[in-house]
């Protein structure tokens, strides 16, 4: 009986620790979000790269690279 109580307490501590780590990671990710101005600059950089790629004859690969670039900015449009 005592072992079952200890196992439950241990599992509860692990769950609490995991919840704390998840919350910490979530809050750090939120604080690392870009400002609207930073997002605009990131998107402008992606568009400039896209236009340069198209000018060099990159074709459809340019669109995929632009999408990956915009996604890497981490901003919502």
C-alpha cells in the first residue's frame, strides 16, 4: 500500500515537472515573438530573396523557398 502511494506521488511530481517545463517553454516562445515591424522586415527580406531568385531563373523553387522563409519568420499574416 505504501509503495502505491509513493508511486502516485512520484508520478504526480513528474507530471507537475513536465507541466512546468511546458509552461516555461511556451512563455519563452511567446516572449521571443517578433514585433510587427520586425515581421515586416523579415517578410520584405523574403520577398527580396524571392525576386532575386526569380530574376536568376529559379522557377517554382523560388516560391517554395519564399514560403519556407516566411514560415521561418514566425509571424502571422
